[in-house]
C-alpha cells in the first residue's frame, strides 16, 4: 500500500494518490491531471477510482478530465447529483483497491454530499481517513457555503456537521491518520493548522470543535462565529465541479496565444478583458501597463484572483515573467478562470520598447514613511485581514481589507495623498493596482509592509495573540 499527499501551497490543498497491487485511487485531484497519469504509469498501475469528498468551492477538481483520460470511475457521496457519469455511493459502501478497501462514510454538514473516505489496510484495520472539508487539522469545514443549495441555514448545517463528526469520525480509533483536503491559508475554514497530516487522537485533544464535553449548541455557536463572507467565485467553482468543464488542454491552447504589443493593445481595446500582470511587485511598481491589475504569481496567486476578479468567465490578458505563461494559465484554471485569451509576447519590456503608454506606483521604504509620519498627520490604510489588524497596527490607521476593497472605495481621499501597506508588500501593491485602475492615483505604497514598519520603530498598538480574538 502506498499513500502520497500531493500538496499545492497556493491553494492550501491536498490531493491524494493511493496505490495497492497495481490499482490506484485519486482523491480530490487538481485540474491538471498529467502528474497523476504519469505517476500511475511509473508504478505500472491503473487508476481505478477518483473519489470526490464533495463539490469543491475553492478550486476546480480534475475529476472529469482524469476520468476521460484514465477510464477511472468518479465516486461522489450520497445525495450528489452531477452533469456527467459518476457513481453516487451509499453510506458505508466499500470499494476494493488491490488488497485494501475504501469505505464511504457520509458526513454531511459542510455540504450535504460531503463524504469522508475510510481506508482499511490489508488486515482490515482502520488506517486513515480522507476527510475532505469535514474535518481539518485544528478546525472543521465552514457550514455556510451550502446554505442555498441545501435550503438550510448555516446553523442547521452546523448541527448536521456536529452529528457527522461525533457519529462517524470521533468514534474511530485515536491512531487513525487524518488526511484533510486543506491546510492553513484556505478560506474553507477559519482556524486551520499549518500541519497537513494528523491523527484522530491529536484532533480530539487540540481541535476546538471536537471537545468531548461540547454541546451541539456550543458547537453551532463556535463554528459559525466570525465567518467572513466567502469569495464570490466559490459558487461558480461548485457549478463547474457539478456540471463539468473544458479540458485543460483546450484552456491552454486558447490562453497561450503570443500577442505582439500592437495585437495586445488591440485586444485590450476590442474586448472587455482584464489585463493581469503577474510579475513580482517590485517590477510592477517601477512600470506597468495603465489600468492593469497586479496579482503576483509567486504569492497567494489563485485565491486572490478568485477573490478579486470573481467572475470565472472574465476574459484575461496576461503579462508574465518570461517562460511562465503556461504555468500562469494552468494556475488560473485551477480556480475556474479558463478564459485567458493571450499573453504579451516579450513581456512588459516589449511594451516599453514599442513606445506604449506606461504607469508607475510610488513606493517608498518604511524609513521614509516613518519620516513623513513624524512630520505630519497623513492618512494610512492597512489592507491586511481584520485579524492581522486587530493583533497589531499603526495608530490611527484605517482598516480596508484587500478581500473587500471594493466596499471601501469611498473611504479613500479624493485628492490628499494617502499611504497603503499590508504585511510584507504583496497585497498592498495588489490594492494599489486596483485603486489606480479605478482612477484613484493619489496613493503611495509602503514597501515591505508591516514587517518593515515595525523594524524601523514606527509606533504600533500592543500585540494581541490572534487565538484570543474569538
């Protein structure tokens, strides 16, 4: 028996490759399926099953393409309904894989079709669960995402999740391994651990939602408390995972059209495409195409695209570091953004050399920002998350989280110069690019963000541990 976790940091997502005696199961695969096919070929094995723990909201699974390429059967849990061929498992149904078995345990609550898969080893002993978004390390799946589809309130779904955890998961032995679908950084929970593998026993000791003396009412209150609105692209990803989507090869062919500066400019003028610049923020501030949006490929790329562009059918034109065009298109497709219609051949340098219009963002080091703060009362806007801000922030700073920047546009000064910062410099440049694309140019970025601000001794509020902010 072989179990491999294939973890994608950008999405904080874990897919799983399980092999026994030449038969393979893949759990919650990513959109690009070649790595699974190549791995099975290397093992001289055949992919037999593709298990989906639920209809994912935060990424587009590779189940449809992988089934087409491998001939494997797609398995969903009870109550699931799909627009493609899939086997809808019954609660307790057993699937044979080589000399091990995988049992479907229906664990509704995060979504109504949510299913945990229990792997039993060659001797029939419970070995591991693949818990999807039902159980994370340190948290459980948020119960508010499936309210509309289930015609239930988040409180009702939380109550169902409470029962699922206590009747299907907490009854398992403490040494059973927990393989969740996500780790820290995912928007599918609020308190996820940075660890990506644990045990039932550890979770009973450390996960607030699995306290033995917890009542259902307490569980409902704590699990639903402090939930931020989900990103707008979530329901669009769910629909793609339920109904199907284009093969990744089609998406790549459409997106990898190399456009000259003139052709790129014509495409901008003739379509409603967003210009997405994925270079490093330090390059973007020095020069970029006017009205382009910055979301760097080397940061939390795909989730920020989903949160800020929102519409998965939005046409996109790309400016990328040389040689990273296909990678960018692939990573966009992971969260359902399939409509890249081309990229700028030769990158921003070619645009400059063609004599096209350019723009910059004024960005200053924290030491210079400190000097300006000491000389006058200047407006400062912090685009970190609320929890980061409450933990510690510059005195008199305004909180305008990047996730919900559009809700705060009226708060920025019309003419007075204002200053924007985040934690390390990535999100503030995203924010600045969005503001400039909306005609707000009277801003200055603080390079290095809050980390650099503290280093130069700018006064900030006393630190409060985030775990106490409930």
